[in-house]
C-alpha cells in the first residue's frame, strides 16, 4: 500500500502541542518533525524531548520549512488565524485545535482562505474521538435512532480549570471554549439539519466576584430547521477542588425509534489517595479524591498517552498518509459551531432570541 511520507510542523508547544508532537514523533509515516513556540525555551525543550528535527521561535520558519508538508496549530484560541493562513497559502493541510477562531470575522477569513486555496483545514474537537461519542455517531448513522427529535447535554468543570483557560486566552468563555465541543457534537449528530435559532440565559456570581465578565452557568436551547430541539448547558464554576480533571458530561440523544444516553461523569472510576495526585492541566493543584478518566483529552499511563487526543492525532496522520476517511470537524462545521456559540453568548447577554445565518 502506498503511504505518503509526512513532515509535520507543530505550532505552539504548550499542553496540547506537546501531546500532538508526542503522537507525531511515533507515527511511522512521519519522517520530519518541526516545532515552534513564541517562547524559544518551550519549542527547544519539546523538540529535545520528542527528538524533533527542527525547532524555532518563528512560526514562519517551521511552516515554510521545505520538509514540512502539513501543519498542526496548537496555539491559544486567539492565535490560530495567522499560522493557518500562512500554511494554507503554502498549500499545506492544517489541523487546528478548537475552536477555529473566536469571532465570525476571523472564522470567515479562514473559510475564504480554505475555499480559495482548496487546501484541507480540519478542527480538533477531540470529544468526537472518545469511543462513547464515536459509537453513538455510528449508531445514528446506522439509523438505529430513526429521526433525531432532540438532544440534551450538560457539562461541568471546576473554576480552577477555567482560570487556566482565561490565563492563556482572556477572550475565551466557557461557552466559546468548552460548550463548543457539545455544539459540534449536536450538529455532527444532526448532520445536514441546520441550526436556525438560539435562546439562552446566563447567571454569574463566582466569576463576577473574580472580576470576569463571564457566566457561571449558561443554559441554551437551539432549534434546528426540521424542528429538532437541542438543550445544552454548562457550568465551569464548580468548586476548585471538585474531584475532576476535566469535563463531567451527560449527553442524551432522543430519536423517534431509539435513544442513546451517555453518562460521562465518570463516577464509576474513583481514586482516593492520601499522597495526593497532581492535576494534568492546572499546575500546583493537588487533590486526594479524583474521578479517573475525567481528563477529556486523555491520560498518560505506562509511558503512553491514551484517549481522544491520541486517537484523533493518529487518525489525522493516517488520513494524511493514506487518504483514509476521517471524522475530524470540517471547516464548514467549524464555522457553524463558532456561529452557534457566539449566538448563545449573545442570547444569554441580551435575553433576546438570536436567528442564525443558516450557513
Ligand atoms: N482537544 C482538547 O482536548 C483540548 C484541550 C485543551 C485545549 N485545547 C485547545 O488547544 C489550544 C491550546 O491550548 P493549550 O492548553 O495547549 O494552551 P497552552 O497555553 O498550554 O499552550 C499554548 C502554547 O502556545 C504558545 N504560543 C502563544 N502564542 C503563540 C504564537 N502566536 N505562536 C506560537 N506559539 C504561541 C504558548 O507559549 C504556549 O506554549 C487551544 O485552542 C485550546 O482550546 C484542546
């Protein structure tokens, strides 16, 4: 079987860029790996740890490197646009972390560039690559639910986790940064049935007292063009030491011939230790009690990374190397999700019904 040799450029050597580089350096088709970070210590250190071939503090030096055939953009949310545009214009496929961008103007710049260049651009909504959600998608595709009438989902996380997100990206909100996974999932499950209208309410006490203009709790109802109703909610203000390392979720899909109930609070995997466990995402944060598997990107165990980010990265590299189909969010889906999350924020802020473009 013919396999294309890959040269991968990872832009951003933070938490997620580190995972992507770890997966890329082990993939059999990857013959060249380059890493950039605005902080040269970070790119240099990660390159050394994974045995990369090239490291730089210049994104352009990596993106335009002749050995780099494809780019992974793992910079903070508000720093996605420039490296994506540069790679697309050089004809190099891009995989970018969610969300595509934080404004519709930036999102449309990326859609236009992808259309104009014809170069593939996909978005890393790694929840899709959690086995539970992937299997649910398969059952829906097989028609086992009949017509999907509605979806209900909610996700919780701690205020300590949200504080880390705000440190790297002050414009991010729980809705734009985390509920976005569930908007992506609902739209993926409802396929070509487009979201047309959003109502939402938000409540803030915890974050207001901390000086942030974001909601503690947001509940939204999204109506789709065939009448399907999607109810999504988020609270990223749980007490700092609630025993989770990431997202605690429920996701329920209601069809006229079947139903899927995903219980992803992970209360069935419980650890208590008087020695304390460090948090994978929040530095200097230790708990004695923990629901295992709550890190939604995955976990290190026995020297390997297990979980959605590992599956998602491997599947993307397989796709580039072999042309195999992949389930990563497309540019059109990514745009739709950004529009819906911005509409949820607007509806929650104004109390008004927000009509979507139907794109
Ligand atoms: N799929 C998932 O499970 C998942 C989980 C967490 C975060 N994310 C997404 O991954 C992205 C990065 O998040 P993170 O947690 O790795 O953040 P991070 O802060 O740990 O890492 C970001 C890195 O980018 C570098 N950087 C900042 N601006 C840059 C620029 N202009 N050019 C090059 N490097 C730059 C920083 O120095 C830092 O090393 C975000 O889009 C986030 O939403 C995805």
